[in-house]
């Protein structure tokens, strides 16, 4: 098996999740389960907030709320 980009693309999720779970395992062994769980929760929340801001979903959400509450109040 030769090392090339096609092989990496074919197994990209195996590689990503193997490295991710290796990192989580190292964190559990070094800082403990609860702290690792909290760190994972904060990272996931940060990713979600970034995703919402990138897609401008927050602005769309606020505009929809304004439409609902400001109908006929002009």
C-alpha cells in the first residue's frame, strides 16, 4: 500500500476519529473524566456557536423573531 492522498481521502474518517479518541483517552488519563467531559462540552458548544455565526443563522433567527413580534406595529 503506497502512501498517497487517495488513500488518506478513502480512510479520512477512520483517521480523524482515531486521533480524536486517542486525544480523549489521553485527556481522561491525565486530567480525569469530569474535566475531560467539561472540556468536550465546551468545545462542542464553541463549534456550534461558530457554525451558527458562519452560516448567519443567528441573524436570520433574529429577523424571524422581529417579524413575529412586530407584525402590524409600524
